C-alpha cells in the first residue's frame, strides 16, 4: 500500500494522520467519484490519445499525444473522463480507457533545453556510483519511491534518481509497483 492510499484511508475513516507529510494528507483527503484519490498520477495506455477541451467526444481535440507511457496527473473526474495535466502544464480531458495505472515520470522537465544532468545512481543516495546520466525530459518507468529517491528504468538502465528531479511522483510519496 502506498503512503497516499494509507493516508487516504486514515483520513476518510477519521484516524489521526500524525506522521504523514502534510502533502500526503492534503492529497489523500480528496477522493474522486471513482473512489480513487485526487490528484494522482497515471500514464497514457495508447500510442494515440486525444486531449479534449471537455469531457466527451463531442468536444474539440486540443492536442494528440503519440506515445504511450507519458505520465499524466489526474486532477478531476467526470463520468468516464479524466481531466489531466501533463509535465508541461497542458490540461484537458482524456477518456479513462486510454489511461493506465502504470507509473512513469519525466526527468526534470523544468530543465529541458538546458545543460543539466540528472544522475541515475546505482543506489538511492548521492554517494552511490552513477550508472547513467539522464537528459531533462526523458520518460522513465517508476518501480519504487521511498520518499527521497525513486528506482526507475530509463533507456535500458535501472537505477535511482532523486525524487525531487522527477515529475510524475509527489514530494515525499512512497510507492512500490
């Protein structure tokens, strides 16, 4: 069980949430019509996904994503539609059938186009040897997060990245796939 799921269960049942980060408690206190927490991260299931201006096929397509696995943050739910936000801040509606619970993240998208390196370490600490250097904007598969570091797969390399360098996981979030 993730920290968010546990905090959500505790908050919903009225149990004291002492010991959880304020972000975890704040996020966990909102539950969408699906019964899942809002906001939450997911990824694109398909290679072609329309981002619409409203929750339905009668609404205009604002953007088309052409790669599966891109992380999205669900910020609202309406029927079978999810209002999402991508790493660049674009928002719109996607049908839930085109979203997956598989967790992915983007390496430091706020540094895209800059000469910045994101180190992929062998273990979850700065003293650990660097296995690879990730460019800002690279999409990774998230295997686990401990609140400070996330174990990821990126371009055939597995290692640990500082959690603060990823968009697709919340600060302080713990996660295990």
